C-alpha cells in the first residue's frame, strides 16, 4: 500500500506494545521500519524497464527478511538518535514489529507480494483491499497521530482494532463478490478455470471480477453496498495471451521473449493483448474501469528488436469522462455498458 499507510500501521503496532514514556519513540521507530521495505523501488535500470517490476515487493517484503530489516533499523536509530535514551531491546522490538507489518499489509492487496521468499516464488495476494483506500488509511493515521501527540498507546490499540474490523468487512465483501461472479458464470453456461476477484481503486464497494473460460478472460464489475442488492455491471471479454502466442511473435529464448515471461509472472498469468495494439501485452488485472479489459500498463513486443528489453507502456486515463463514470459506479448508479472487445 502507500507509504503513509505502511508507516502508520508499523507505528501503531509498535506503540501498542510500548509504555506511555516510550510511545513517541515507538511511533518513529515502528513507522520507519514499516516503510523501509518499499525502498526496493530504488532497484531500477534504464536499460531494463522491467527490473523495477521484478524486484518491487520481492525479497524486501519477505517475512523471513522482516526481522533483519527491523534489526538494521533499530541499530541505525540507536546509533544516530538515541544513545542511552532507549534500551536496544526495546528499539529492536518496535522495529521488528513495524517491519513485519509491511509484507502482510501488502499481501492484503491484489498486486502480489513475495511473502515466502526464498522458499517459494508465489506472489501472495489476498485481494481484499485496494492499494489505496482512504477509508482505511485516514482513521489509522489519525489514531496513530493521537497516540504520538498524547503518548497514549490505547489510541494505537484502537487503531489495530479498527484495522482488524475493516479487514473483516473487506473479506465479507470479497466473499459476496465471489458469489456474484460464480452465479454470473453459471448463468452464461461457463465453468471457469480460475477467478480473480478484487476491489476497484480506492474503495471496497465496487469490485472487479475476472474469470477464465475456454481461452478468454471475462471481466465484469459489481457494486455491493451494505444492506443493498448487488448491482452488476456486465463488462467485456478478451482472449488470453498464452506462451504459444509469445512464440508466434518472438523467440521465447530471446531477451524480449524472456521479458514477456517476466511480465507474465508479475501479472500472475493475467495477460492479454491490448485491444488497440496487437503488439502490446497488458496486465488485465488492472484497468481504469472495473468492467473494462483495457489495461493500466503493459509491455510492447518488437520482433525486430528481440535482442533488447521490452518497453513499458502505461494507459492511465484521468479524463473527466473516466473519473465521472468510475464515481457513478462507486456509488452504485447506472452507467452505459462498454462495447464488446473481440
């Protein structure tokens, strides 16, 4: 999730186990340790655009690495700021707890996190919360700020209770969206090979539903309001881009062929060709509208440059029309259905 949320959760966990006298130090140490894993975004290369995608949420987010990150953070704080003000064991406790929150929180989103590295290369994603969710972040930030200002660990404990309750609500929403997706597939006479159900950007009311059936991804959306009937937004479908499709465009053993497979791994297999460009492989997990198959990002395949790395492409649309349609959907209102994509 975003750095502010990561800092605040790391701080809340640390100060929740601190004394009142140590509360402010706990906020600082736990917060910094909770944000440090995202320094992996500095791993990048001008020659290899996919390097950042490959290593973001990689080893720095693994559970086994979190204690090491915490200890390193504690040492730095102890040497640079505290000297004898705080026992090292307390500093280490706050930092390790803060660092442990980072990968777990990211795994609650749909981006994919290497929680079990180096024992497994699974990109864990529990798909229950958006990568940015102000309804989750704002109360967490405020309660953590109160704990810091008034040196009251109880505010941090309240923040953790809120987070747990919110995750429970998100999990319930996920179950409901999954039921809608299964019912929709059955109505169409489909027996899906896999599902991907995830919240749309910034909220837990509007969900993106993807399932795979007979070589196509079917993408729909559903609004689920508390105490209200779900509102379905039937969307589009698009052909799955397979390993064989890669081989038809570029040598799989070439640099570019390898990049396509790296991108496939990052996208957890949810890759398609862009509807407007047959040489762009997109990540169908994410789109501006939850019922659309137009991806937010992808890579361009150039068969004439197979010995070079693929180019990253971005398709973000922040136009007024896009924003207004998405906002209408978040509110559960009627919108025009998108045209079909072959």
